[in-house]
């Protein structure tokens, strides 16, 4: 049986890598991996937030089917939910998930009672905090070199947005370096030689806060990169308007968003080096020829586009949903690219197809194998996503808008809570259908969106309501309704059914 290495980064846009055609971002290790495998140019997340999207990677199901729409611990996968990791473990795989969990309830993930944080005590065999040498690495101190941070009015305008820019000095944290070192240690010393392994490495960058150490900080300068559009689209949907008004500001200077973008690129190059180190260890252990490697991100990031930062639960722009995706390994074509659509829900079906394993009947998923796409066969005509929260959940908003930090009162979550308080409907439910040319977003509270992506790839011109596109809108609306019908709630699982 082949090994599986799933490397997941957090909040990396699909258009921010060298192998995805961005000449400004340096990603030599990922570019090499892309040359050694197949690049899926149109891979999409099903929800613009970490937990729902990561759950889909393991369940093969769209988040709305199981009510997954938050990062709170009570909104993670149920213990009895079939997942990729649990299924492979039942098939004789040793399983390890290093880095953030973001999928299972903490007790299920780490184990209970005497089994707590012991090998095999939780839903996987090893986590970053399993007793032994993994724990010794988890919070290893890192010392970052001194440097000179850029100073300007543009940088000062970012102080309330989770922007720290240059990281210097000693830091003891659950850092990405530590997670990558844990993965290398697992490959080198911990893994069983008697079993194939499933290893998922979860790296946190380029998730905000926007900060990076040298030499990555100085690798990109705001004046030397092509900036994302900083203005709001025409007929901008409420979530974008509300974030500009209550979070980043209506008059944010373009130089400010370019500063965000430069640091974001530095974070990506840092992640690229970490991935390169893990792949080098894989080679050192002679495992490359027996391992399927999957690289992806859980979702994207505004990174200054539209004058915004991070992401938003009810925004379904490509910058938040389109993410990088590479398959590389034995029997995967090398140096190939496909523009066929792919989604997070396709990962379990792809892995099981690759391993010639049959899923249990009660594991109902929405994905399909991507292996035909690696052979040039188109598999999907559209991708779908959902976002936002129901009206009753929006009305229960009770999070503090301000918090104390270093003796001063600052906006909580860098202003996200303020946006939510001032404009609850900016979190209203929404659903999306996207084809190669068109995107339709339907919102519970109005402000729908329609974009011609061939002429408007950054989604700057909202054409919803334009009579010239009534036929297109109707076709997309039907696709969206049919998708909703196919993926409606299906639990509890009914083993038998009759009239």
C-alpha cells in the first residue's frame, strides 16, 4: 500500500504561487513539486473558513450538509462521522495529524483518561502533542534575526488590523518550523516500518496576523509587486461594504494594501521552504517512490484585495475560495496541468481510488475521484460553495467587541466583531455556483452577485440584475437549486428505506 502525505497550509490564495503563474511570488520547492506531479488549476474550497473546509477534506461532504459553519469546538466532526483518517486507520494505516486539529473535538482527537495524548489514544495514532519526542519539539524556542521594519503612514494605518510586519527576537510558540520539524522526525524515527502511513501536516501560515521574519520580510517590497485591486466592486455585496466601513476603512491608502500583500508573499515563501524541508526528508528516507503527496490550502485570503484583510464567512470571491492543489506520486502524471474543476470534497474519493479501496456504504460523500482528470478527462462543469449563518445564529451574537491588550483597549479580532455587531446581515447565508466563465452568488438578505470571470477575473463588475444576462442567471440558478437538493441533510443514515 502506498503512503499518503497531505500538506495543508492555511489561507493561501490560488493565484499566489510561482507554479500558478504569479511571477512575483518565489515558491521554488512547490514549483518543483508541481513539475513532478499534476497541478489542478481550478481547485476550490467549499466554505471561506478553516474548520468547515478542512472537515470537507476528510468527510468528502459539503459543510452545509452537516451544519458545519463555525470554528467553535461544538461545530466539529461528530465522533461517529466517517473520515479519511479514521477509514485509513481501519485499513491498517498508521495515522498522524501534525499541527492544528481544526476537525475533531479535542477529547476525540487527543484521547480520554489514561489514553490522553498517548500513541493511538485518539482518533489518529499521533498528534503534535502525543507523549514523547513530538512534545519536545512542539514549543521549541525560535530566534529570529534582527531587521529593519518599513515605516510609513501606510504601515501605521495597519496597526488595528492584525498586521505585525517584521518578526524579530526570541519566540516560544507552536510555530510552523516546529510542526515541520515534527513531520521530519515522524518520517525519520517515529513511523512504523510495518505499516503504510497517512501523515497530514497542517501549517498555519500564511494565515494572519501578517508577520514574517527575515530574510522573507525583505524579500518583497510593496513597490516591486503587482498589487491586487484595492477598490470595491460595482454593486459590491454587503459583506465587502461592511468590512470596508467598519474594519479597514473607506479611505485605506493603496500603499497600505500593498504592504499587506508584500508581507503575505513573504509568509508564502517561508511556507515553501518548510515544505521543501519535509519533502527532502521524504527523499532522504527513500519514501518518495511509495508516497502520494497532496498539497493544498484550506481557503484563501483577501491579502489587501478590495482593501480588505483575512477572510469573511459570507464572502465567496475567488480570492477566498480558489486555492492551490497538487497531486504528485507514483502513477500520477508528471509535469501536467488540468483546468478541470476540483474541490475539497474530492480528496477522500481520490485517495481511496488511488489505493483501490472501497468506501463503506454508510459513508455518503459528495466528491469524486480526480484521477480521471490527471489523464485529461474533464470531470466537473461547476463548483459550489456556501457561507454565512442563519438569522437565529446572527441574532445570538454576543462576543466582546473590545479587548484589553498591553494595558490598552483594542478592537477584538482586529475589528471583525465590530463589523458583525454593526451589520449582522453581513454574515447572512449565501450560496455560490461557479462555472469556467460565470459565478452566481445568492444571498439570504439580497445583494446577489453575477460575474463574467473571463472578462472580469477579479470580480469587480457585479452584473446581477443586468437584463442582458437573464438567461445565464436562470441557468445558474437552476444548477444551484439542484446542487442544494443533492446535498441536503442526509442524517441520520437510513440503512433501509421503503414506502
